[in-house]
C-alpha cells in the first residue's frame, strides 16, 4: 500500500518549514589554470526539515561511521540529485546520498569545501 497523498501533505505542512536553496553548479579556471567549482547562483528553492548531524564516539562504537554534516527531509517530488549543491542559513552542502521512500526523501550532505 502506498502512503496516501493526504498524509504526505499533512507531514509537509507540519515539518517542512525550512527553506533550502539549490545552487547552480559552475566551474571556472583560477589564475594558475586549476579548475575551481563555484556555486553562488540560486537555481531554485524547496522546503524541508533540516537537522545537523555529528556522530559521537558512542555511535561510532555501534558502527555508525557516516561522514555527513546535515540531513534534509523533504517531499519526494523535490528535484535534487547526488552531487548537487545546497545552501541553508549561509552554509553550503554537497548532497552525498539521496534516499526516496513512500512518504519522503532524505538527503544527506557534507559541508562543501570551496
């Protein structure tokens, strides 16, 4: 049985209250000829639930060893792919994992190093 649309809408209304921007992927060459990735232009935005992640020693002892900084839960119809750049509250993240379920999509991201 699929998750009903009415339930998806209720979840979105209750939890998806943070605005996240999807940034354009841009590449340029620096003065030394090296390829530099930039991402400052906003392509689009979506709303989701944002939570910051840090795995402490206790979790690592249990085998949780993910190298992520943020998890964003959003609607399944949000157009985001692995490798996309996201911005939330001035910080930029690169999407490292995208998992879609019946009710939501979960994006895991790492702080983007310029």
